[in-house]
């Protein structure tokens, strides 16, 4: 069963816009840089991004969103806990990121 992994970022108020853009580009590169340990191939099914433009005012400072699709919970779990490319990305954004929010769900399961 596929898993949707939603990531929202609130960047630090004093973050340089170029550093924010670079962090977002590094996140997007995970689509090809995350390699499955068994198949030795990229395993993220899709990765989309965007900057907030919602008029409802409920963002709580979150400005950037990413939606990552995995084929299975096992792939998502590997990504979160073990994938070296993802781990390196997480380390790389500490200087500009104030707060992340992550929600994941199995599609169609309530």
C-alpha cells in the first residue's frame, strides 16, 4: 500500500532567501539521490513542492510544502531512518530551518 509523506517547513526569519532556495532544491534532489539498498535504484515514486499561497491564515508560519510518495511503508521507513541521502539533507538544513512538520498516511486508509 502506498504512503504519502507530507513535509512542511517554517524557515528562520533571518534565513537568506538563496539558502532557502538551495535547501528546497536539495530536498527535491532526493527524488533521484535516495537509492534503495536492495534494488540500487531510486525508490521515491514522486516528489512535488510548492510555496504557500493559502488565504486561510492557518499556516502557523509554514511557507514551503513537499509531498513525497512511496510504494510502501517499508520504503518510507527506510527513507526516514536510514537513507544516507535523506540523513545528509536533514543535517544540511539546520542553519535555516526553524520548524518542520511531517505527516504521513497510507492512501485510502481512515
